[in-house]
């Protein structure tokens, strides 16, 4: 690992305010409707990613992991906090530097059919951004647009004939390969993958995951892999970050977090994962539901569902602290045990 992270999020937060129509605005002015409350999708979360590693970001649906991924990719701006690329704050970059920063970090989405233009052929989808930014040279001395598109498709296991097809003519796995080729065509240093295999058949999932590992080794890529699937995250990741209700609650090397989870939420998540060779098991769901990000609880965000919660947990939010080398967790129980 280099001394400077390739990407760093420093206490970033993101809130969304619901817009009103004319009638609602008038009603609020007259006191007939309560004021709009912002939705706190991410709350002062920090994350560092070093060159060449795969970081898995996990949590229940609605925990804010996709929003954190979009903040990392520069698709949305944080309400507060800073996003740094190679040690430089993105908000202080010039327009040219910011454009280069966005090219270096590309995002691949869950539904490739929705992220591909249904009226554009695959060749156009893959090559247009590279042509616009003057990146058609693939290192072989060829600068032909057709040659460049074909080389990008070959990199993800698709032959040249696919460049003349439309997205609806491809399977889900093939469309996801196209989405990967499109991201790689602008020569990024890092890929942010948001639930990229969750909509695919299990056999196709394995192929796509192996492709990601192969590309990491061949191109020295860095990944932030967002998923709710703990098996996928364990298979891929060097390090795992666990989110709950917009906050990072635990972070550790993958094997450490799977063998010795610390935070009660992480333990509860892993307790629900079926394992081979354990025979008949009784699985117990985490009690209750995740609170609304419109009205997050005071204190520790997990305390309404935590079987270890104390009176302190309801009023004081725990700081995330290092409990072992490379292992951080946000739980008051850690302070009580020392």
C-alpha cells in the first residue's frame, strides 16, 4: 500500500431534501403541513482506500452504502465533509483536474439495462466516452475507433460481433460485461461496483466475479465493491466496511471481520448467513426494522435493535475507534471491556 490513499472520504455526510409543489409550499406557509425533514442518507462517515485493494461495503438495504459509493465516484457532492483523490481535495481542483479525477474513478451499476442507452449500439456505448476524451490509443499503436472498441470488448470476454448489437439483444451477464468494458475504456484507476451481480444468476455471478479479480491483477485496479451479499464480499474483498443507517460501524480485514466480528450489528448480519457443514440451524432475524433516515434515533443508531444496548447507548453515539491493528468499531461495549 502507498502512504497516500487513492481515495479518501473524510467525515462525509449527505442529506436529501424533498421538493414541494405549489400547493404543498402554500400549505406549509399557512402551517397546515409540517416542515420538510431532510433524509440523512450518510452521516459523517470516513473511509480510506489504497491502490490495488478491494474494499467491500456491506449493510442492509437503505443503510446508505450506494449513496456513499456515489459520493466516492463524484456523481453527487457531499453536504459536508471532503472527498480526496490521491491526497487532493476534489472540491479545490480546477475544472480540468476534476474531469481527470472523474475519469480515474468509474462506477458500474446494478442494472446494466437501465444504465445502457437502449437506442445505442454496444460499440457506441463502449467507445464514445473514450473518443470524446481522446483516449483511443490502447498502447498497441492503433488509434482506430473500431479497433479500440473491439479490444475493450475482448478484455471482458466478448467477441467483436457484439459491437453491432443493441442492449436488448444481450443477456444480463453480457450487458454487465459491456458495462464493465465501458468503464474500463476511459482507463480508470478505480472501479466502484454497486450491487453489480445481485440481478444475475448464480453461475453468471461467479463468472463476473472472477472477471473482476482477473482485471484487478491484469490492470492493477482498485475496487470499492458495494453489496448486501456477505458471501460475495468475502470472496472478493481484502477489507470489509460495514454500514448501518448512514454510518460506518465497523471496518477490518476480511478474514478478521468474518472470524472475529466486533460490532453487534456485524455479528447479527453474519449469524444469518447459512454455512455448509453445520447441519440444521435455527436462524433468527435481527429484531425490529431499521429506523427511518428521516428521523434517526439519538445515541447509537443500532441501539433500538441491539440485544446488548445500555442506557448510555440511547443518548450517546459511540466513536469509531481502533480495537486491533486495522480493525475499527463503533460500540460502547469496547470501552467497557477495557
